[in-house]
């Protein structure tokens, strides 16, 4: 296999893992919202065995978007989760903007040198 083919396969795998982890997170958050688990008193017990979801939950917990009680119950912190989503959106737009500007610069420079 050539390097380009390997990068295409790796890119597809990374994209699939990314989409899967986002879907798992959204499903988990919807579960918390549906059960109105937005405080430690309303926290619910959820058995989590999926390693990708466990990783995602640890990231959400470290960002303060979800809480975990001593009894192993989860609850959502809606304001912190909304802030986390806003910062993710800004980061994604910055990355897309950078690549858009870089592509335009590349196209302009390649036309000037030809």
C-alpha cells in the first residue's frame, strides 16, 4: 500500500470514530435530559460499558459538563454543557476557516507562479 492509501484508510477510521463518539455523547445527554437529571438530587444510574463512551464521559466530567455522584449516578450541568458546545463550535469554525484561507492562499500563489 502506498502512503496515500494508508492515509485515506486512517482518515476514514478516525472520522468514523469521531462520528460514533459524538453520537454516543448526544444519546447519553438526551437520556439525562429525558430523565431530568440536571442536579445531584435527580441523578440517574447508567451502566456504561462502552470504552469510547467512558472516554467521552471522562472528558465531559473533566470539563464540568456532567457530574458523577458518590453512588455512581450521572447528572447534566446544562449551563456548562452549553458552554462546552459553544467552545467546540468556535474551535471547529476556526479550523475550517484556517483551511479555507490556506486553500485560497495556495490557489492564488500557484496561479501567480504558473
